[in-house]
């Protein structure tokens, strides 16, 4: 039992898979009303026909729809997830054709709640550069720590080239937005070049035609007018930015990139968080100088306090049992027996809990 105590899983709540599934879909640029009518409504019609569905709620924002489906407690979560996926597949024909990707679902459980949130800030680097370091180094390393289920990023986005078209200048050139889109797609097309072959060897050809800087994009030729070419820089502002400018995070008043860590269902939350914190000095060595990592939220603080309170309560209980025995019997032998029996019973309970899983 004493050995089993150190192997018991620690969590704030029992490991129960509540039958709740979240469905998300995106349509960039669409207002909440459009998202509700064109995306949420078709999905809700299909989802409402699933057996055992108790509640269906949705929230729509700019370019995003979030739907929460709650099922009867007797419904297996995996079976409900299969039905949700089937409903999503059936709704594809009812959804707009310009969705960047099909709606996705995610099973919600107690273990999917964040156990640790880290904030990365810098006084010299933009959040896009911090995001790149966090995504390529820190998040990958945290995901490899035993007990960690996922390390995802929030508060910033991946670096991207943003093109803001000037509609007045574009109209003056006699061009439409489709001409700009076609030119961008053609300039970034990845296609096979071919190979050069001879009697004894063959060489595969490759080109470095991928554009990577704002200046490269400004020089894209959109059309030719009267012997002169119209470049993207003539009708648009091209700058280095991020994919989604609506994503932002702050820590102590500074722009920050957030690392949200979740644990595996049966992992010991305290051990998992302690391992991550022990790695933080190494994380600091792997990222650019000037970037600082701080703990924004630690869910184990309340769990540690609860465990400490339980340990103190058990110790007080053992003491009170010994005092009651002493008051009534006034003999040392029963008092010592009570002081030994109660802890042994508790230790035996730990062994039974460990065996029962």
C-alpha cells in the first residue's frame, strides 16, 4: 500500500468521459449572421437527428462557428463521436463551397482542460517571431514529456505575407480582384520541373520559385497594359504580418505567445507539471535571447493544496482516534494499537485503489 500510494493518479476530478463533443468550422471573412445561417444551421439540422442528443448549442463569431453537442450520460463517447462524424459528412453538400476545410469535431473531457499555461514575451522581438520559436522548439519538446497529451499555441499566429489591395488603383488599371488572386496562385504554384537524363545518369531538376519576402510579392506581374506591366506593388500594399491578426495574447501588459498544455487521461498531473517546470531552464537556452518564459496559470496549485489538506486531515484523524481510546481505556497498549491500525487501514486502501485502477 505504501508503494501503491506513489503510483496513484492525481487529478482534480475523476477520470470520467462525459459525452460532450465540440464541432468547429471556419469561413474567413463571414460575419456572425452569415456563419449562423450558412454554416451553423446546416450542421445543427444534421446533428439534431443523432440518437441520445440532449442539448445542442452554438456560438458564431467573425469567420468561426462553435457547436457543443451534449449526449445522454449512458451514451458511449466514442459511439457519439462516430455519429457526429457521420453527420458532418452528410452536411458537406449543404455547406458553402468556399470553406477552407471541412468542419472538425473534438471530444471534450476533464483531461482536455489545460493543466499549465506558459507565456512567452520579449521586449525586442515581435510575437510572430516568438510564435515561430515556440512552435518549432518548445511545443515539440513539451509534447515529448511523459504524461503530456498536447501542447498548443495561442495568442499569435504563424508569420505570413499580407496583401491589401487598393480597389481604386485596381479599378483605374481596369483589373479585378480575381486577376490579383490568379497572379498570386500562379507565382506560388509548386509543379514538377522534370529531369535531365543520359546514358549513365539522370538528374532531377528543381527550382526555388517559392516567394518568401514582401519585395518578391511586390514584383509579381499581374497584367500588361500598353507595353507596360502592372505589378502587385502598383495596386496593393504588401507587408510581413501574421495569418490571423485577430489572435492576440498578453502577459503583464506585454504581447505574449501562450503555450497551453493538457495531460493524458491517466497521467499524474503533479508529476507532469513538475517535469515541464524542470525543463524550463533548458527551454530558455533553446530560444532566441530576449525571449522570456513565465508561468501564466498552474492548475496543480489547487490540487497540491487539496492533497496537503487531505494529508493533514488524516493525520488529525489518527491523533483523535488515539486520544479517544486513551480517554476511555487509559492504557498504552490499545492506544498504540489504534495508532498502528488506522494508518495500516489507510495504506491498505491505497493498495486496493491501485489494483482497481
